[in-house]
């Protein structure tokens, strides 16, 4: 597989993962951390780091909005529940 195709497939997989996490707003970040060792915030941090490595200026809030599909504070207010 050539590098361009590999990058395209990885990008498609990332977009699908982000979409899946947006659809599964019933799954809390703490649940993801406990089961998978990463959460939406981790994913947005990795996105932010990848942008920085390429000299692209992106804020933490902008990266989170890409992953959450809305501003982080709005997602928390709408979907985050108290930990039981």
C-alpha cells in the first residue's frame, strides 16, 4: 500500500471513530478511560499535537470541537452525567 492511500484510510478511520463517539454520547469519557485507556479528550489532544507537528495553529477548544462535534462545554452540559 502506498503512503497516500494509507494516510487516506487512516483519515477515514479517524473520521468514523469521531462520528461514532458523537453518536454514542451516552458513553461517558470516564467509561472510555476505564475500558479503553483513552477518551474524547485524549483524541482531541492527539489531533492538536498532530496539528502542532505540522506547524498548524489550533487551540485546545478547536481540537475538542472537531472531536465532539460541538463546543466542549456545550457537550458537557448536554450529555455529561454524574459519575455513579
